C-alpha cells in the first residue's frame, strides 16, 4: 500500500481462535487488506488488514485483524 514504515503506528489488534493449533500442524497465513481510509484531511492514513489462518487440512483456525496508521506531513 506504499506506507512509510518510519511513520507507521500499530493501533489495534484482534485475535479470534476457532480451533486448537498443535505443534505438528502446518499453518498458512493469508493476509488481505479489507479497508483503507484517511482522516484529518489526509493527515492520517489508515489500513485495516485481516489474516485468515488455516491448518494443513484447510480448516480455519484463527482470524487476525490489525489496524495501522501512518502520519503524513
């Protein structure tokens, strides 16, 4: 999304677990940007990302959600 990592702030994070994860499991993470918006006349740019986590059988074991904000000058 072209965000400047030196101006990035991690603002919110959520973890939803649906099934147990075991040490022998092969876990796959599939991140997706689900929303992007600006506030304060473009001074702050937000990105909301969800990551679907599945095991080797394709079973959904978790959903991770985070919001990042970049302060623009």
